[in-house]
């Protein structure tokens, strides 16, 4: 009984020390300046990116039942944009989201007047505005030129971003700007389409569900050919081919308006990605790493019992342990991927996998320290 107790104490200490090593390395990377590029690389990576890519490779893209995108990349004049808005409105969209800020008065007076008239006439349009931080650190907003005179539905179009990590994974329903919480563009559109609040109004980041979908895209001159893709749907009017509005996502590079489409579709269909609570994830990670520690140790004990020297040597090497660990990690990744695929539940195995990488070294360290202490009990 005491032997078994000692064995499990050994397993637990090796497992715990592996997490300690990972934590120390993480703190080192985050706090030592010359290691900042490594820290940014870690920040820019998430296991869920791999899940979405695996879905893209293994599952057919389903068509969005709610969102249509109309490309306005070829339009420069406001009068031309006004023509497209009028054209779309002829076919009764449920909501028209205009992913462009009409900043300032232009020389196109006719276009400005028509845009202003549409803002007053159509009550199903959601306009976008932008927020930014000025030189003094205060949040400022940029609105369309007509908003001081006309009460319109507006939402902040910015997505949460990190200074260095360029991959967009998160959205917010509320964005702090000008000393108040303002609704995001996607939140406004989803609420107006559903005619109710589709999610809590909060700054809390929501992971965008990038399960691959196909959003019908129409050119600005082909709207009349597809009235069924306009009527009673959410129509997003934006540029799909402008390089300045391209963003990196778990599915690769996509336009800002398509990024909006993914976020809106998720809110409307209530297909939010659920994540395992931190406390439970920590407990699961410990169990998984402990499981791998037991497997590795049992494998080494099996190798030591082999009488033939060459097989015993080969199976006792670090390479053999690495292969066993890789197989286990691949199986765990497959299981967690299917949980994500079937139940929309994301189990982040990043910390567990990192700790598993240090198990063999920590086992050797533990055994060495144990031998030294045993020889020198004083």
C-alpha cells in the first residue's frame, strides 16, 4: 500500500512540476523584452484555429440562411452607392447593413443629398461608425456626415484586435467608446433582424464561430437578378476586394464584410462557441497530463523488462517516448475536435500539451534528485 502511495506521489509531483516549468517559461517570454517576438507568436496562435481549419477540410460549406453580401468594391462615387442602396431596398431586405462610414461632405453633392435622403427614408438600414484612440489616449468616434441631423441606427464596426496579433477571432456586442458602452455594428444588425436582443450587451469578447459557411455574394450590378437573396434577409453592403480591409482569420485572409457576416450569422442563429470554464479546464488538463505521465512511466517499465538489449535500448530512448506521447496527443486532439464539431464545445488543450512536452525531462530530474537525496539523507 505504501509503495503504491509513493508511486502516485511521484506521478503527481512530476505532473505538477511540468506545469510549473510551462508557467515559468510563459512568464519569462512575456516579461523579458528580447523574447517579445516569441510571446507575440504564442499570442497569435490558438488551438481553435486548427479546429476551424480541420472543419474546412472535412466538412462541406453550408449556405447562410440569413446573410447576403453585396460587393461595392467597384464603386467610388456616393451617387453610385446611393443607386445600389435604392436598388437593394426595392427587394425588401429585412436589414441592410452599410459597411462604410460616409465621413465628411464630398464634392459629389448629388450623392451626399441622396445618401442623406436614404438615411431619413429607410428605417431598416444600420450604418457603421468607427472608434479610435487619439494621441492623448481617449476614445473618439467617426460618424457619417448626416448623423448630427438624422436619427439613424448605428454600430461601431471595429473588431477587437491586438497590436501585434493580427488574427481576428473575437467580436463584442458592446464597445467602450466616448465614455459609454456603444453597440457594435454586428450586434445592431442581428438585433434588428431578430427583433429582439440576441446576446448580452457587454464588452466581454465572444469567440466568432468560423465553422465554414458560404455567404452568397452579389456584385453591385446583379442585385435585380437575385431578388430571393435580398428579400427578408440581412444584406451587407461592403467591399470584398479592397486590400486595406482584408483581415487574417482562422480560415485565412478574408474581407471585413465577410468577417462581419460570420459574426452576424453566429448571433442570429445562436451558434456561439462554448468554452470550458477555466477552473474545469485546469482540472481536465491536470488529469490528462497525469494520464500521459502514467502511460509514459508504464511504457518505460515495460521496456526495462525486455531481455534483448537492442529492443530494450530502442524502446527506452527519448525518441520512443516522444512517439508514444505524439500518438496520445493526436488521439486527444481528435477527441476534442469531435466534441467541438458535434457539440460546439471548445476544450483548449494548449496548456496540457505544453506540460506533456516536459514530462520526460521532469521524470529524469525527479529520479536524479531522489537518488541524490537517498544517498545523502542529511
